[in-house]
């Protein structure tokens, strides 16, 4: 039976999940955006062409993306302890979530920036724009709708990852689902957490779409 | 004044393209200079060598006494602010309003805000877009977008404007209006305009001088009237032929009579040369085709005529026409 205690547990779990996801999304964007910019601009034929750096950078990003999250989370426990002081709880979970999402963001940012019309970049060059000016005044503003959607996809992904983090003491809705829904056979609690997760993902996507639309001026 | 000295450029790739094969060309200040050629002739590469969007492999590019290949990135960035560029596909920033697009080069050059507002207002008036300043490029027609592109290119008061196929993506009416705008700008601001195009009409409407390119070399340069009336290179002749000459019905071509192609330039257009020809030489002249056009400001006419008469009368007629400074070419083989 769902009682007041369980409802408040679900409420706190939701808040924990939101906290993990939003902070990890923010930090991963902060770290992943420059890496994405580096990936795009050092590519052959681009404004800061550096084929070697481009390949090394791309390799590291791919490596980061190819490690399954559940393994990554366990593997970097010493690092997590170093940063967060503990490896258990929502604050600790933010560390592996950020580490996992950063290369993901970098790749998505790279994809969004590559969509910027080469002609527009050439036009800026013809006006004497420097590479930093091209990045800040042309590429990022022109790719903004795509960048917003990239962050949205990342946040949605992190909702999933955060539930996984819950399974090894990360807190949040995933933790509830494992401890009550799975270990204590409370199918009703399991169902509630799933419904909340679905609503969360829908909400994040709708918000992202709305913000992206605001920046979209192509027609 | 712009000078190319033996400029070469090859694009390496799976199949290397030798885009420029030793171009020598000088472009005087203050005029509208056209560069025409088929696609792949190297004209876009050539114009991109002026502001170093493409770096020549060898040779020199001089703009107003400055050797462009030798500039440091910083100097190049500065000198690019004195060279405006207009593109075929406009290349406007979709994330910025029309106002912000025109203001963009001023922002890059760190103009004070007040000056930017003033300058953009003047430019918007010049290109006739005062009422669209708060709109986005996505809401404009092609012609309006190109007007924004032109205003943007003029923002930092360049001495030189490069137009890379600026009207090729526009419909015929819009093309005319954009060309008029360029002509007007050239007259009012006294700046040099270099126009890259594959359309003879563009050269005809606005250019003072023209260079004809083929296979990465300049085949011919000269005043437009001269190149149009007396083309010396095969490339120029073939571009002109497609532009001027009608396809004569084959019945007309096989009458056995001589068909002449007469080209009139400048004052000759106003004189009744044909009537004088008939009276003087006693031949019958059958007019098959004719047109009069305007080359920027000079009138220019073409006639295809069939001469009916004896061989002697024919050669007399040709001599008479040449004496009267009409360009004569035997049209049928």
C-alpha cells in the first residue's frame, strides 16, 4: 500500500535524481563544450586545422564513450572518493555521471558545430574575423539550437545513467526502484518510479525542444 | 589597383585540380571589373586569392601596393576589413537579425555601439532595407538577402568589393535590381568592384572591363565594348556566341547567299549604314535578325544580314562596311 512515507520517499528520490542529473549535465556541458569545439575546429580544412591533435582528441572521446557506464562507475571509485570524499550517495554519483557524459557531450557538440555552413565561416574570415571570434560569434550562435538539443539528449541519457547509479548506492529513483521494487517485491513502487522517470524524460525533452525553437530563426 | 603576377594554385586531393595556371592580371581602381568563364575556369579561386581565402602556391597578389601573400595573420585580418565580399549563397548568419548581420563586421572591428547604429542605418537606406532591420534572414527573399550581404560587405567602408557569383542564385528581375544596386554603389562610393560570373548579361549590364578565363588562365582582357565587338580569343568568342547569336533556321542558312554578322558599337548604332550600303553598292540586303543592347552605358547592336548580289558586289559591300567601322564577320561557312 502506498502511504505518506512512501510518497515522501518518492518525492525525495525525484529531487535527488533531478539534482544529480542537472548538476552532472551542467558540469559535463562545461567540460564537453570546449572539447567539442576543439574536435571541430582542428579537423582538416577547418579554422584551426591540427590533424594530429584532432585524431588524439577524437580517440580519447571515443574511448570515454565506449566504456559501459556501470563499469566506468565502479572503475573510477578511487577518483570519486578523491573528489567527493565518499563513493556512496547522490553527491558521489555526480562524479561518474559527469565523467561519463563529458565525451558524450563533446561528440554531440562536434556534430552540431559541423552543421554550421562553411560559407558563413568563410564570410566571417573574409571580414577579418579571428578564430576566437569565429568560434564565439559565428559557430556557437549559429549552432545554438543544435547545441541545446545536444544538452537535452545528454540530460535524458543521464536520467537513465542516474538510475543505474542508484543500483550501487547512488541514491535517487533508481535506488528506490532497486531497494523497494526489486529487493522487497514492491511492484507498485517500481511502477511509480518508472512513471516518474518517464514523466521526467518527457519534461526534459519538451523543455529542450522549446528552448531550441526559441533560438531557431531559419524560417 | 590589384595585380596578379604569375599566380598558380593547385588543389591536392584524390584528383589534383590545377585551378590557376600562371595568372597575370591587373585590375584598375574605381571601375567595375568582370571576370567571366565557365564553371571550373578558376575564377572563384582567383578572386579568393585577393583576400587570401585561398593561398596561391606561387606568384604574387598585390592590392594597393601591398603584397597580400606576405602578410602575417594579424595584418591580413586588418587588410581584409578593407575588402568587402559578397557571396552567391549570401552566407548570412541565421541567428542574427538583419541589423545584427550588417553590424557584424563592425562588431568584429570593435566599433563603438553608437557608430554601429549610425552606420547600419545609412547602409540599410543605401540598399533599401530600412523596414526589414529587425527581421531575420530566414524571412527575406533571395534578392533581399543579397542586399543584406552587400550592405554587410560595405559596412567597414572597403575600397574594394568582391562579388562571387552574387546574382547567380537570383531570378532575372532580382538579378537586374541587384546589378543596378552594384552600379549605383560603384558610382556613389567610387569603390572598385570585381564581379565573378558565368553570365554574359552581368558583364553587359555593369562592367567597364572584362577578363575571360578558361582552364585556369586569363585568355583575354579589355574594355567590355572591345571584347564584345572584337573578341580575340576562342574562349571569348564562344561565350559571346552563346549569348548573342540566334539559331537560324536551316532553310535560311542554305540559300547559297553570304550571311554576314555585323556588329555596331557606340555612335555607329545611330547611323543608317544599311541604307547607305544598299545605295552605294547596289546589293539587296535581307535582314534576318537584329538586336540593340546597352553595354553598361554604350549602345551596341548586332545584325545578321543576307547579301544578294554578285561576288564583286559582295566584296565591295564588306569593304564599305569595314570603312564605316562596322565589325563584319561571315556568319555561314
